């Protein structure tokens, strides 16, 4: 059998259907690249990385195939020999076919794409919802006669992954933060074209310890720009911690883990809606969106982003106002046969093959853990408020977020200018499994390093060594005694749910600045990202100051 790949987007859809033929040694799949697309390069690279067997198009059109499977009707598919199974290119058939005279003509359902010399192109047109079959019948009864509703294999993978949501968040290092996913399609009306600065603005405006931001970009954008150029354009946001998931599987894991989704008119948002996530619409209108499509219905249903209003407040308001089932009810107009897509698709495919399918059920594979992690900003502006023994902190990327407060820099990672400007310098101990220390650094202790760095950087007010996630040692400029900082025992044991130790140290630094001669020990309530952590501040013991870094 042959998988006919038009682009990376189409390939991703095809890969989600692989379990249909898993374990059957009667089936020998090969792949070919359908000519004519500007976005095929990444598809070939992905096939090569997966070790898939590929054949040239010239070979594919000369060979008789028992079955051909494609996820795009475009290109010379009629030249291939064998019954064609045509899968949806995305969710919902939401975009107009370019140059179509009818405003309701959806790409993927138009006769111009689905007929060749008046005859249906595919032996089976697999759809995700009965409403799509109704729309197809209005366009071409001949094609509709060969169409069947099977469901959406990509959605079924996401549904099968719902129980892994917390594991995805652990892998992303989200912790207790609110994960905000921004979804952009491709083309002139996309969020990436019309609001290119939105990811950077989100990472600048949203407090680092309360929010995490991810950008899900259409595979065509990855293909068109390439990883180098895409990351160059997004560099300010990436430096501030933006997540940029890969366009296969990883994007779906991020949407599964998300707390709120900002979207243009791209169909990926329908998957977030099906997972019952709050959404905010960012589409500014245009000619691409089909008025009666599921995506148009979703955008009419959710709140719209206001450009000149605070982004954090809009995200919080959307989450607070959301009622379970709100977006899922709209997504139900795009998806049917949930959790049954692969089983139904297998039955139809094996009928075309003239074979009995293997025994046993076929199920969707859960999405793998995402490997993408955001870059930790090397310097942050910490805005603090001290009220008695309660201290709150909001940290923002230096030079991009609000001004004021003190600068906290990470020693050994921050630039020289950031280090010199820091009121608080933080150094993290090496993990036990990390590389061997450099000879010059091998003998630093917490007490020795804090003393040395305060002498080296006279503008620094506090130097702090993070020994473990719940324990640190600090020293203040002009004070001989080292102090011990310990999180209370009731703090969450999960490492990515507990606050960043550097944020807690910012709270302690601010409290010490406001209390020059404190009576110790003292218990402080530190509010980091809106979450309360109790910290015990005391004079450090000799054992603590001699702890190795």
C-alpha cells in the first residue's frame, strides 16, 4: 500500500492512522511525495528521520497499489494506480477554497478538488462528522456516495492522552502556572502575520511565575520559514521562556496540557475546544473563513482578544467565566464517533483491500511526553510588596516587562551587564548527576561563594546559593552572618509545582531590605505566582555554609 504525502501537515495526519495496519505482515507500506506543493521538504525530512521506505513519484505512478492513502486531495493523485482513501486535511473544513465563487465553498469539499474528469477521485472519502457529509452532498452527490463518517484519529489520540495531562505539564515544567497556548494557522490572515508580536507581548506582560506561554504554529509555517528563521523571529519571546512545540504530536500534547488557548481561525483550536479548554478568539476577519463552518461558530461563541487591554486580565477572565462543556458543545459540530475513528477506518480500508482485519481492537496511541522546554530567563525584574511577614513577588523578563523592583540574575548564565546590575545574584548547585565541575569551581562552598561574589560585585545587595529546591543559603552586603532559607515541610513535593527557589529568594531579599535588623528565626509567607509558600529564615549553621556548590 502507498501513503501519498503532499506536505508535512498531510504526513502528520497520515501518521496518526498507522495503528490501522499495525502488526499485519500482509501489508507493506511505502511513502511517496506528491509533487506540486511548496511545503513538501519537511515531509521528506520527517520520513527520513522515521526510517520510512520512500519511493519516487515516477515509480509510484507506474506501480499497482492495493491501497493508496492520502490526506490532501490536491496534486495529481489520479495518476496513482489503486483505490484511494482520502482523509481530512484538518478539523472541520473551515477555510474557503481560493478563487471559489461561492463563499461557502470549503477547501477539501469542493468538486474541483474531488472530481477528475467528472469521476470521484477517491474510493473512500473519510469524514469526521455527519454535517460534513451533508455539506459534501450539496457539492457533489457522486463524491458523497463514496463518503463515510469515521471520526478523527488525531482527536482520538488527544482524548486517549487526557490522563497524561499532568505528566505533560511536568515535562513542560509548567508546575502550578497557567499554561497559555497561542495557536496560529498559516497564510496572510493568520495570527503569525497579523499579530506577530503577540507571543513576545504575552511573555513580557504575564508574570513569569504565574504563566507559561506556548506557541503552536501550523506545519506550513515551519516548512516555509525553517527552524532557524522561525526561531530568529521569535527570539525575544523564546529568551523569555516561550515554548515552541514541534508540529507533529508535540503540539497536541501542549494543547492537552493547556489551561487557556488563544487562536485565530485555524482548525487546531477545535481540538482544544473538544478537550473542553477555554478559548479566546484573535481572528480579525477576512475572506478565508467559511461563514457556516465549525470554526466560525467557535469564534462567535468565545470572547475576543482586545489589543489595548491587559492580556493577563483577559486570560484570567476567560478562565474564570468558563463553564465545563462550553467549547465542547461547539466542537461537537466538527467531531463525531469519538474514540472509534481507527476502528471504523480499519473496517473500511480492509474492505477495500479484500482482507479480514487482524483480530483484536485497534486503539489510538497516547501522545508521547513533549521534549520542548522553555529557556529560563537569565535575568528578571522582580516587583515585590512587603506587608509585615507576607511578601509577594511578580517577576518579568528584564528590559521587556514592567520596570521597578530589583533585578535578580543567575550567576554563570547571565551576561556581565546583567550580573553587574543585579541586586540579587543567585547560583544553583550542580545536580548530583551533572558534569564534573571545572577545576576553578570545584572548591566553592555556599558560604565561600556568597562572600566572594559580594566582594566582586559591589552593587549586589544579596548573594544566594540554591542548594536544593527547598533549601538555600544567602548573605547580605555589609553583614557577616549567612542566613538559611528553608521551605516549610508542607510545601508540595512535586518539583515543578513548588515555586522557583530564585523567586522565593527574591521575597526574602525584599523582606530583608525592609527589615535591616530582623529578629531571627522568622517565618515568612511568600506569595509566588499567587501561591503561598511558608519559608523559615534563620542564621545558617556551619554545615550549611560549608555545603558544596
